[in-house]
C-alpha cells in the first residue's frame, strides 16, 4: 500500500547519531584511542584494530599468517591460560564477540551491555597483549584452519571470488586468499607466528575505539591502566600495490585475455561466474561515484542487473555487484550463479547491461542510490558497535576523520557526469577479469571473453 504522503515524524525530528562527539586520545606508546559517547543506547561497542593482515605477509609461505594469529589470540593468555575459560567468559558477557582478518587490518570486536563493558574491554586487550601461543594450541588450531580452507574449496561462490582477486592482483599479497593455502598453513612454523605477533601486535600498531553508553573520562582511565605500560614496537608497514605493468605474466602493460581468464572445471549444479576489474583506493575522491554506480548496476532488487537478468530473462537467482577499496588500490566485481547452459548468454547480458547503464544513467536512479546510502548509514549508526567501527576504521587506515553528515554531503554532491566519467575510466572490457567455476567449455567461453 502506498503511503498517504503525511509524515509521522515529530516536527523537531533530527536523525540521532549523525554527529559523533569522539574524544581522540594518543597514548605515549603510540596507541590511538577513540571514545564516542552515545546518549540513546544501553550498549557499548568495542573495536580494536591491529595493523596486521595479508598485505603484511611478505612471501607465499607466510600466506595466512595474520589469520592464523587471530585465531590463536583466543587460545590462552597468562591470566586466562585455558581456552575454554576464555570461551566461557565471552559467553558470560552476554553480547557478541569475534574477530576478523582482512587485507590491511585485523579487528577484535564486541558488543555488550554497559555494565559488562569494563570486563569486555579488559578481556579483549588481554587477548591481544598477552597471548601465550603455546605449541599444542598452534597445532590444534592448524587443523581448524585447514578445515576452514576446505570449506572455501567446497563453496563455489567464495572460491570464484578468491580466484578473481588472484587474477586482478596477480602475484601480490592482497591477491592471496587471506586464510592462506593448505601448503602455507600446514608448514607455518611456531617461531614465525611468534615473531610476527611480537612485531605487529604492539601499541603503536593498534587503534582502540569504544562507543555507546560510556563515561569518556572513566573509559580513558581504564584504557590507560590496561595499555599505557605496553612497550612500543617496530611494526612493518603493508606491502604497497604494484601497477599491472610490473606484475603481468609477460611484462606487458595489459595482460592478455588468457591471463585474465580463470576456469575451474567442476561438476556443479550451477555455473558460478565473477567479472572484475581494477578499481579505486580508499583515498580516491572518485570512490563515491563508484559506490553509487554499483548500487544502480547491481545492488538491490531494483538494480539494472537484477531487473534484466533475473526479472526479465530469468537467467539467475542471485546477481550482485560490489566495490572493494584498499589504501592504495581497489577492485570492482560482479557475481552471479546461473545454469551452466546459460553461462555464455548470462556473460553477454552482464557485459551489455554494464554498457547500457553507463550510457543511460538517470537522475532518478542516482537519487535513489543516494537515498539507499543515506539510509544504510543512518540505520547502521544506531548500533554502538557500528559506531566504534566507523570511527576506528578511519583512524587505523589513516583517513580523514569525517562526520557522517560530512560523508553524506559528499555523496549528495556527486553528479551523473561524475559517475559516468568514473565508470568510463574503470569499467572497460579490456580491463575485465573473468573467474568461472562449473561444467563449462573453457575454450568457447575464453573466445567469447576475448571478443568483448
């Protein structure tokens, strides 16, 4: 049923959480602490960021080292030597706690009621600062991670994305699977894990962000008590991106179609295909244009790709696009799962719809995409953990500390011409990489791909 056109908002309504009053504190040992009180919440969100991830791993044999270490931080400290006790304490806190390793950061995070926040913060800092990394726990967790890698192999949507990234960022740390390989994980030495831990898990490589029902002064005192005597280290910086002319197989600037094509032949019910291309960095001013273009093209049920391939042609159940931004590079990708017999048709339709979208972008679509971004951010910032992440990510990645309303103003200022110009520069068939999994004829698809 359509709305009546009347508003149910009070006349003085202003979205809460759109201006964040964060206290930015730098400890003497280099740790950065961001404290953001939120008056209309009963929860506390904690995000602790470590500059560790796959981009810090220098060789193929180190692949997965950051992810392995993240797992091990939950396996015992001096005060909490038994992993079962750590698990029980996490459960007793009653909230949600976890960790994730990405390419440029590892994040340990939690959300809990305000009365448990001190205990939660104390626990997370202990895991990062005082992990034991005992040999028997390393061996036990090695088997767990090998099972995780096996799960990726058994998940074509995940595996096709891994292969796409490996093609776009060929031969570089950010092109490797973050969890590593069976070979690298199986052979990772105890001393290498401990050495990496001592190097990267130091206060001048860490950002602590706490948001929600907090007293800023009291929280600052707690963080100082927990961390101020933590000794400074000398952490590595991430390995910079190298442009394509440095990494293509034959040394040419533009890799050939064969070099940009990857097929895993497998007897799957669906063909899984992913098209991608080099994208933009986090610090590129055009990245907001790419975000809007992605929403119009392939995010949501009214997007161009969903409307054309699913609703009009019935070729797929799932199709979506997404950009990925790193500090000095990025990528843009499209995924779909289709009947193997429809792979060629789906591929042709995706490429055609990309071109149609660039050529015929309309003001209505752009306005809708901006409203989607606005709504996503407003709804997200009602959550204390999301606020701690929003503030902390900007700090750990060295970005401008931008208020939510400032970010939305920049989004709003993007024009149709800005988006078309960005899309023309990036979304070029000569730059496409194609990753496929399924029972398809590789030579026919390669010929089709080369003809775009």
